[in-house]
């Protein structure tokens, strides 16, 4: 019996809360009556919102370790990717 090498692995993220339940590096968005990405999700076309999430994930991933004082860029990139995964799963 030969091993199937055409199947890509499926990675599953264990989630206990949604991306909306967390904020990386502060509470400034959580203190607002509506978080900016919740407003964007409501007003933008789905493709536009997905593009916003992808762009921010790339921005934070690319600047990780390059901006002085930005200790949480990798975490922010993961946060946007978690939100992207949630949006795409809907």
C-alpha cells in the first residue's frame, strides 16, 4: 500500500473565544461602543473586509521586530489571521 502524497495536511486551531473577544496590546478598541473591524465588517463588502484583514496581517507580520517599541506585532498578525479564519468560515 502506497502513501497518498497528494493530500495536504489540515491544521485546526483550538478556539475557546472569538477574535472579537480579545485585543492585543491594550484595551483602546474594547472600550469603544463598537470596534472598528466590527463596523467595517458591517459596512464593507465581504471581499473588501477580507482584503483589509489580509493586509493588516501582512503589515504586522512584515514589520515584526523592525519597529522600535512594537513588541506585539507577531501577536497582532495572528489576531488578524484568526479573525480572517472566522470570517471565511461563515
